[in-house]
């Protein structure tokens, strides 16, 4: 519920550090409180995706807009990781350690992007943004298996697909500093999606469900727009996707 981005980031990193030092433990499995909205600053203004302007990366305004958009994603990703820790009770200790690590790394990513915005004369909140990630968090708060399937393995995995192309275009525009930041983010996000894959498969095993059929069924049930491609197959394999899953996703993409 912390609304100040810098304080939220410091808090997320401190949580993970304290966990690793043995200062925290998992308590009794009580019921979590519904959180309709996490703490966030008064800016950026949140608007529907359709109202956000698309700018070309060949312009400085376009590059700043992209950095701001990714910073917003990383800020929301802190909230989503912390919610995964708070929301779902009765999981193994390793689950909580994984998602505290993700929250800490997302906070680091946000700090890098916020600094880059400042270098360009802007600040987080200067541009409008959307609330799609948190809306997905609310949509999946009832079931850890659904959360693990759809947030890391669909929404975050999309970042694995599109980031290399963004890096290439930014490099062509001479923005190597931002490219270096995206390299760090891409490497870490492979790990985050892999964590989501691990715990999704864990949940399926606990419930004696076929993970691939379950994954595709959940996409059909919850993701109205279906899947988007093309896919970064190398990164997705590193993140825990099997060859048969990738084949099923590509088949679904061709039908959509």
C-alpha cells in the first residue's frame, strides 16, 4: 500500500534481504484481505489503453514515452510480486522466497528506468499510463494457479517477445544507455517467467491436472484477446515453456 515509488522500492528490497537473512518466516495460513487498488502516486493519470499515444522510437519523444511505459510496468510489477506473496497462503517457503526476489528485482528495474527518465529531463508520472496489469491481478486473485499461468506466463512473457526488437530500434537510434537497462531487465524477466512456470506446474501437479491443456484452457477462459506473437522461442524455453507448449501457442496464434 506504499504510494511513494522510492519508498516502495526500498521496502521491497528490504523485505527480500530480511527474508534471506532469516528475519521473516511464513505465518499461519489466514485469509488475505481484498486489495482493490495498491498504493501508487497521484501521477501518472491512468487511462484506457486506447487513449495512449503511440510514438515512433526514431524520435526523442517516442523514446521517452517508451521508457516511461516500461517504468510503469516495472512499478506495477513490484505490486504484483508482493501481492503474490501476500495473496496466496499455504504455499512452500520457496514460493515466497521466489516472489520476494522478483519484487526486489522489479524495484531495481524501476529505479534504473526512473533514473534514465531524469537524465532525459522527465519524471515518472509525466505521461499517462494504463492499469491493465493490476486489473489482471484482481482477475486472478482467487487462485494461485490461475495467477501463475496468466501473469508471468502470458503478460510478462510477452515482454520476452518484444524487448529484443525494442532494443534493436533503440540501438539504431543511438540510445545505448537505455539498451543496457533493457538487457538487465530482459535477463531478469526470463527468470521471473521461469518462476511463474515452476509454480504453475507445481499447482497442476498438486491438483493432478495436465499443465499444457490447463494453460491453454485458462488462456481461452481469461484472455479475451487470445495470445499475441511472434514468440521469442529461445527466451521462452529458458523461461520454462516446453516445445509442445510453444507449438500449441503458435497454433492458437494462427487461429486467432
